[in-house]
């Protein structure tokens, strides 16, 4: 079952939360997620790099919309 969690008001998200292709770590109910913005849309995913556990929230999106690990520079 999917449970949606509101993290920001739409206006706040569009104006201040993230710039295009940026990523950040957010905390929802004591769980950390990577939040990324690509093509004007927001995406949330696990915050740990599946390769070695680095925080993906410190990374960015490449031109294809993949999240890039800030430590290994591997795109997922």
C-alpha cells in the first residue's frame, strides 16, 4: 500500500525547494529520502546509493534524468 506524505506546499516547492537537476536529502517520519527535480517534476527515492551506501541527496540529475551519486559519480 502506498502512503503519500506532503513535504511542501506547491508554491514553496516551485519557487524555493530545488532548482532543476538538483537533489537533496529530506526526512519524513524519521526516514531519509533523496528528493530530486527533473523536467519540472519532483521524484523521491531511497537516499542510499545501492553501490556503496553514499547519500544520493548530495548528488544531482544528469541530462537523462538519472540520479548521480556524489561519491562514485555512478548514474542510476
